[in-house]
C-alpha cells in the first residue's frame, strides 16, 4: 500500500513537472533532447541496479534488454545532436526526472529477493507508461527537427514494447507469488 | 548357371535403378527454378514487407538496419534468426505454407512468410 502511494506521488510529481515545461512556448528541441536522453539514462540506472540485486532469470533478461535498447537510442540521440550541432539543454522536466529516478533507486535499494523483482517490474510498467505519455502528448508533437521527431517516434515504438514486456513480466512474477500462497 | 543368372539379374537391377535415378534427377531439374534471394529489412522497430513469390529452397537475407538487436522467430519454432544492430544473415526457406514470425525482444514486431512448394 505504501509502495503504491509512493509510486502514485512520484508519477504525479513527474506529470506536474512535465506540465511546467509544457507551459509557455513548450520545450525547445535542445530541451526535448535532454529530457529524452535523461529518461533513457534513468531506465539504464534502474536496470543496472536490477542486475546487481536480482537473481531472477526473467528479471535479469529484461534488465539486459533495457540497457541494450536504451543505450542504443541514447547513442543515436548523441550522434544526432552532434550532427545538428545542438547542445542538449537541462530544464526543469529533466531535472525532475533525474531527482525522481535517484529517489526510486534509493527506495529500491532497501528491497531484496522477490519483493525487489516485483517492485522493479511494476516500476518499469509505470515508468514506461509515463514516458510514453510524455512522448506522444508533448515531446513528439513539440519537436521541430524532422530527424529528432523521427528518432522520438522510433523511441516511442520501442518504449511501448518495453511497457508490454514489463507488464508481462509483472504478471509472471505476480502469478508465481499467487501459486506459492 | 543359377549363380551366374543371379549375378546378371542383380547387375541389371543396379543398372536400371541407376538409370531411373538419373531420369528422376533429369526430370526434377527443369521443373525447379533456381533459388532466389529475397531481402527483408528490419528498421525503426518494424519488418519490411514480406517478399512475394517465395518458394521452398529460396534464401531470405535478413538485414537489421535498426539500432536495436532483433530476431525473426517463427511462431512454430521452424526458424530463429537473432541479429545484433547492423548485422545480416542468410536463411534457407525450408517449409512451404504460411509462417508467422515475430521479434522475441519486441513482440509487437510481427510478419508472415507465404511460401509456395
């Protein structure tokens, strides 16, 4: 219950921070690039923590996939901003994302075993849902550069897959728990 | 005499079967067109269009132009091609009929091969 409330608060915080960036003229391309890159780095950090803590084969395979895919997108994003001679610009949304990401890592550090695995899978569902919402409602429509928009669209298709995969993982872990009861 | 007769009969049978073998090979060759190479590209989290006119014995060249690792995995487990980003691989199409395939890492990526005999 406490965990659910914490997650809901964290998500509400993330959404309201995103709303700040949406107010006014909306985020610029350098800000959007920074937000997308930061979102990827947060998920990579969460996956590294999962690899350090979890012994569950499915959880570890999922975490390895997250690292591989998000590193690939971020590498492409860096190559693109280099090509466009754009410097990603820190902004309240990316700062909010980083802060919440660090807070989540600290919370997760206290868990272990199946409790960690279940929380990781649930967080991954929630996190990808929020990032996908931000991508489709704000980041993609507000991006000006065609190549950046294209990369974000590929990113959205990828993260939607991750969300489905995380949902499947969470169900499997929950199923295992029910069977044990 | 009987022994000699058996020997001749066996030799005749061998010659006949060899001749039949040659005949069947000769008959099969013109009927079967040379195997073709068809390319299916993986890019931006999707498979390119499935090739038309695919026949058993043809080759599919899977090309992963995406930045992500993908697979082409048959639902019926008849093939599984696992490709890191930027790599490609050749696969001989063995089975005729319809085969659905997907990416095990990103199961929303789906495709279907339609293979004639």
